[in-house]
C-alpha cells in the first residue's frame, strides 16, 4: 500500500523505526519534535526527505478564521 503514494509526510514525534517505515531510511537521530515534520515526494529532484515546520497558530494568536481570510486576500 505504501508504494501507491507519491508523497509521504511524517508529523510529530517519530523514532528511527517509524522514519524507516515511512521513508525507507532514517532521517534524523532521536525524535522529530512536535510541530516539525518531514516530507518526501517521489520525484527525481527530491531524493531525500525534507524538513518543514508547522507554525503554532494558537500560540501566536493567528487562529482566527477572519484573520486567515485577511491574510489570504492580502497575498493575492
């Protein structure tokens, strides 16, 4: 089943075994911190998982849908 996906995403805490199950390799030693993650897309230009950080919207007072709508409109 895993081979059917073209993009893999690993969020939250994950030990080396979980990383190997997801990506076929260990991405980092230890665990993936909460709010961080790795993704891998099956394209030739991305041979290794890439790190990304998910911002904490509540902690930074950005959870309001109205604010998100304003930010989206400003981006256009």
